C-alpha cells in the first residue's frame, strides 16, 4: 500500500499534466522536440538546398530527370506560398525540413520521397544554417560599411575641430574631433576583417555528408557546393554535420563589434548630457521625457549599449552548448540557432542606429573647444617645450609644469593666460617663445607624428580611409 507521502508525491507529479501538457509526456516531447517556431526562418535556405540536391541527383542518374523536375516545381510552389503566406507551424512535423517535405508530398505525391535520397537532416540543417549565417556575415559587413562611411565623412568635416582628449574621463590633451572619430573607424575596420575572415573559413558545403559517415550513392558534391555558392564541399563528414564553428565565428565577431558600438554609443551618451553639451542627437534617434519637456533622452544609444550584453550572452550560450559534445550530431545542437538569430537581429539594428547617429548628430564644436581650453590640456606641451627649448630633463620639466598648472588654477586662467613674469617666476629658463606652444591650436598642430591628431595627419588618414573603403574622392 502506498504511504501518505507516496500519494502526495503522485498527486504532485500528476499536477504537471495540465494546461498544454494535458496529454502527458507525449505533449512534453512534442514541445521540447519541435524547432519549427524558430527554424522556420531557414525556409529559403532549405528550399535552395533541396533544389540543388535534387538537380545533382538527376545529373548523377540517381533520380530521373522527370522526377527531379516534378520535385523542383513543387519546391518552387512552396517557396511562393511561404513568401506570400508565411511558414505554417505544425509541431508534429518538428522542423522546417519536415514541414517542407510534408507540403511537397501534398503537392506532388509519393515522388516527393525521392528528394531525401543520399542526405540526412543532419547535413541538411548544417547546410541551411551555414547559408543563413553566411548571409548574416554579409549583412554585418554592409552595416559596418555604413558606419565606417559616416565616420570618415564626419572626420573629414571636423579635421580641425578641437576637443578635449580624455584619460580616466579627465581632460588630458587636446585632440581633433576628426582624430577621435577615426579611432572608431580603426576599431570597426578590425570588426569588418573578422566577419570577412569568418566568411572565408565557412566557405565549404556540408551537403552530401548525410547523417555522419557519407553515403553509398555516387554524389557529385562539387555540383551542390557550387550551386549553393560555396567554394568547395567539406572534407570530413563527421566534422561537417557536427561543426558549428561558423556560427561561433559569427557570434564572436558580433560580440567584438557590439563592444565597439557600445563604446561609441557611450561617447554619444556622455557628449549629449547637459554638463558636456558636445553633441545634439538627431530627433529620430532620441526621445522626449514623459514629464520633463526640457529633456532629450539618448534612447537609441543606450539600447545599442545594452544590446552588447545580450550579444555576448548569445555567444556564451552557444559556446556552452557545444563545449562537451562528442561526435557527431546531438540534439543539443538544435539550440544552436536561437542565439545566432537573436544576436544577428540585435547587431543589424545596432549598426543601423549608430550609422544614423554618427551621420546626423550635430557636433557643438565651440563647446568642445571651450572644454579643451579649460582643462589645462596643454600642460604636456609646456613640459615638451621645456625639454626641447631649455634642454631640461623631462622629469624636471614635469615638476615645473605642475607648478605652472597650480598657479593658473589659483589665478583662474588657462596656461596661456599666465604672463611671462608668472612663468619666469617659476623657472627663469622660460622665455616668450613658450606661448607658441601653449594654445590648443598649437598643441594639436604639434602632434604631427604618424597616427597623431594634427589636422594634416587627420586629413591624410581620411584620404587613406576613403581609399580602403573605395569611397569616391
């Protein structure tokens, strides 16, 4: 006889079979096993892969040309239906592959069964997913190019515009706004190269690897690889069906790119705040307050900053999913797609938002210049002048400059507001020539080393950037 506790346990365990699990374990299995709610986005890739596969089967004499033509016609009809009406979700069919095949059977009958000759859902999904990620990489590159173009355009516009350069968010040395913007150009060019590298590495077609061991049919995998836009077929069937490096390559590149976009977004958030007032964000990418009419909130920039965390989370999710899987395919890999789909949507949106923000924001250059002049940003220039002109060791020059900064603070002036008598009282070796080095204009002009902030160097780097992007001069 069951104990009281046994009865209570049975009652509690049975209580889960309510709601959508009323059918019991079969309902749970159907729901946990179904991927159609998210992998239906692969329908274009699935149909393209099936059309390439059946065309190859016909060419190799594995199916008749008549059957291949019938199958291809049915696949084109399904594509038109999905384009018009969307993909239906039947969880009993599990995924997009069975959904397409079931509809094909409804349209053309039993001949539809020939389509799956010499392939498995394992190599089918690996091919579909790889094609989708390939397109995501290409979209990312296009999105980055838009941001890069905006950065170069604004950098050229502001090659001479002076702003404070910061370390620790403290005024450090004056720089040009053009130089600052080109720093993000360099970051995003590295991001672009990572997506391009990912495209090169993933340029192999898994189709024809079958479940894991290849197939006994006389396939020509080069035909399907070429038809689907790949450089070559994969070389190892076990690796082909279980590899998700191409997805991780995309996600790691997306994570790095989202970090850079987040940093750029943070700059705009800070610059747009009233204490800074360096930039006016476009109305299209900011919002008003519900109760404070004087405010414009940098919502788009803040969301780009927030999206970086979600993209990094997607990367971690897939890494953890893949970390302990033995060869070849395991059902865990069904969870490979949601994080990639999510990250791609977030990255595409973030790139579009930052391209618009860079292009359409109004930089308040007089405010930037005033901030550069107010923070003793030319202190290093005074120290450098003492080294060059008075032959003073840098450490001593640093001490002398510190005394000058203290005096300027006491008098409430910038360094170039001190008189020659003020400076000579600190060190007699200082002469009138020092004032040629103390203005913010002189400071940025002096930083003319390769990669420096001098306007002449900024213009050179803008020209080089345009050439790298293929922009018209």
